[in-house]
């Protein structure tokens, strides 16, 4: 991590937050220094009729093919997962975002996010489908040459061939580029002979095509290859026995001089690590979307059970402790959903702008997602932790039945845990959030330093109370602006104090990530509700307003605690005291009766018998 940019002196002065926000010009990570307008974001209430039909198709597929067979899937009944994938392929669920020229529907990124969201409720099947359509297919679609795309993509889009992704090795997990799998060109120069071991390979037991990463000779970086099962030299261990997602095929795959035609090299030599990183950006935000669907289903189960379970002659949904849980579960789901589709549309807008500027569509897909890699990492972390919270509280609401395999929460609880490890652990992603922001500052893509300097100057001045704004969202927007200032103040001070050693201070970096992510999700929630109120009116959105306020006030506490812990870690004396005063100023909020707001949110769901926001 290079922090030189932050330590330069500013050459110009401008307001802490730029209020200009033009559609199609939003940069990834810019939310921390720029105010976004509600009209410039997409909200899930705006999906059109065709997208809602795709959503209904996914829901019907789960209801008819997946949910009745969950025990059979978890038992890994031979041929069952493959047949489900075949049926999904017949319905077009594997081809939503595949270009029409390869047999797909050519839908935009947010539509594919909607599919990931709904199918996310499908337990192990969701894992198989997402691995196939994401990390299994997209490397060829985005990095393959024309011949490779023509050969593989139509069969992957239809489900005729199933795909898998072979990156992780026993000694190469988070440090993916340290893999030891080797590729050696044969004497004839016609094939690379791949030798090595890969582990935790999703869909490994039935995949026809493997995306394999190996190092050629003594190369420093990985190279990608498209490997067909029929090439030979491939063996596998038995299926792994796992805590959750038991129905997902997970194998160790061994390559013993597997002959891969030279024309099956994916992209250029030593470009494999770049392929892996960019495809993981997509995987991260799609995982965040899948967590929404999983948590929504778990919340529906919890609401129904709370209405049916009677204790002390009352349904337990009448009790405040249960209502607290239901409302907090709904609040977190709504907030993550708001942020996820906001980011998805940002990616779509960036893609449209790049293509309009003449960029190749496949390259534009990668560039647009790469631009919002910070947001992708945030949504992976916040989505997976939201789901873990919801299924944990779901088990608690079910009580003893929550621990029984006869009730749905037991499977939901076990299956959720992997999401904090998938697509890069949450710890790695937290570090990446801060690292990517600082690197963009270094490159001059984001001017984080000038706003940080402005906040430092503000700490030395008398607070400007100004005229009181009593508009509907004024209080929450003021809180949000201050939370951004808190993050800039702490990050700027940490960079100047610790300099190059900041990269080694993982605890501080993770606290900064907690602040940054909380700001992004809180802002997304405010903007979604503001846009809804403009469309439907205040009365029709009263519960969404409650949800927004619950989440925003929770974010204040998150930033206050993370900020204190970060400051205690590197500041001292008068500097520490001054910044603690600033943190208290920036995490100040007027009192709000959160208990009553939660009661109203919970009652709306209890009356509806489901999550209804």
C-alpha cells in the first residue's frame, strides 16, 4: 500500500463534499467524498416487467425443482444436481447475461444480479449455478479469443457443458498467485502439460470444462487455461464432507501432465492473476446479491414461525424481544439490497459509457466492474455478515426447533457460513477496501487528500451551525455527511502518522473499512427511501422511513466505535484528544425512538406474514 499521495500538500481548496453528481460519471469509491443524488441511483422497485418475469421464473424454478428436493440435493444423489442444471439451462437461467450471439439473452448486469438474488435462496443449488455462470463461464467470455468463445460459450450458456474454476491449492488460498501448479510445453510445441493439485473446486465432480491456473516454467505470475475433462490426466478425490452447502460438489482435482492444446491458453501468458482478480470482483458483488435472497427467505420463515408459535397464550410475534429481532433482520436486508442494486446500476452505466466511447464490449464489462471493485468488496462483506446475522437470529426465534434438521433454519444456518470465506475472506476484503481507495488516490483517480485536509482544518474552527433544515431527509443527510468526515479525518491522520507502516496495521485498516462500508450502505438506504418517497409519497413509505432511520442511527454507533478503536491505536496526547472531540462532533445525532420504529416495522411484517419491503 502506497500512501505518498495522501502526504502531499493540497494545491487548491474546495468544499469537503462535491454536490455535483452527473449520471454516468460516478467513479468507484467516490461516494466517500461526493454527494450522490437520489435520482441518480437505481432502486429495486424500478425493475421493469421483463425483469420481474425473469424473477418469477427463478422463483417458480426454486419452488418446483429445488425446495422439494433439498434433502436429496444435500445427500448428493447421483445425477440430481446435473439434471437441475440442465433444467435451469432449458429455462435460460444460465444465459441471462450471455450475449445473444452465443445463445444468451444479453441482459444487463443488474438483471443478472436479480437472478443471483432470487436463486440465492436455493442453498447448494445456488452455489452450483453461480459457480457455473460466474467464475466458470465469464473468464472465457471476457478473456477468451473468438475461437474459444465460439466453441465454449454456447454450450455453457445452454448447460450442455458445466463449468468449474480451479485456482485454490493446499498452500495457495488468499495468496492466489503463489500457486505451484506447473504448465510445461511439450517437445512438439503443441500442448502444455499441466501438473498440480487444486482444492475446494466447486462443481468439480461433474464439470466438463475447468478454468485452470498454472505457472509456465519459472514465470512469476499465473497463466489461465481452458481444460476439458476429456483431455486426460485428471483425477479427483471423493466429495468433501462440509459443514454446509452439502449438496454442492466440492472436490480436490489432480492434474498429472494433463495435455492442454496451446490454443487453449486463456488470454496472454502470465495474465492469469489479473483474470482471477477481475472475475472475483464480479463474484463478490454477485455473492452479496445472493445473500439478499437467502436472508429474505430466512426472514419469511422467522415471521411465519413467530406468528404460529404460541407461548404464555400468545403468539411469540407479540413479544418485544422477538419484534426487535424481526425488525433488525428486515432493516439489514433492506439496506444491503439498496446498496447492491445501486452498485449494479453504476456498473451498467459505466459499461454503457465505455462502449459508447468505442471500447470492446467484453473489455468494457471488465473495466466497468473493476471501476467499482471497492463497492463489490463492501457488498461481499456486508451481505455475507447480514445473512449470518439473519440466520442466527432465525435459529433463535425458532428456539429448540431452530436446532432441529426438521426445521428450515438449521440448513440455512449451516449454509450461510461459507459466504464469509468465499470470494476472498471478509478479512481480505476489508483490507482491500482501504487498499484500493488509497491506490486510487495515489494514481490521482480520487482526490481523498484534499477533503481530508479540509476536515483537519474544520476541527480547528468553530462549528458552523447555520440555518436549521427541517426537510424530511435533512437530519439523516447531515449525519451521513458527518460520518464521511469522520472516516476522512481518521484515514488521513492514520496515513500521515503511520506512513508506509500503515499497510501492516491490519486492525486499523479493518476499522477504517468498517467506517467506509457503513457509510456506503447507509447512504444507499437513504437515497433509496428518498427516491421512493418522491415516487409514492411519505405516508406510503412510512415503514421504509423507519427502516432508514434505524439503519442510519446504527451506522452512527458503528462509526463511533470503530473510529475510537482506530484512533486509540495510533494517536496520543493532544492529537488524540482533538480527534476524539472531532469524532464526537461527527457522530452526533438527535435522539430518535428506535424501539417504536422497530415495533412498527416488525408489526408490518407480522401482519403481512412475510418480509414486505
